[in-house]
C-alpha cells in the first residue's frame, strides 16, 4: 500500500482473532468477533509483519511503499 494509507482486517471467521505486530511496531487489536473490523494506518514505508495473537500460526505482512 502507499505510505499514509490504511489496512482494514475483517474477521470473516466464526471464531475470534486478534491482530498483533510481530515486532512490536503497533498495538494489538482488540479481539475481533465475526464480521468485526480493525483498521490501522501506516505512515512510513516498510514491511510490517503481523500474526493472530490467538492463533500464532496465522501470519501476514503489510508492505508499505
């Protein structure tokens, strides 16, 4: 995504999830129930790794240019 934009995660699952930074770069989301959303802005370029704090094998990376 371009720097200054946001990413919105949507829990489309039937169990809660919680977005957390893999390196402490941002505060974790609250637990997200089905259909709940969490939006986070990214002001600077970089690679921001994240995972589900409730299911740590679920991982991803936001790439900001």
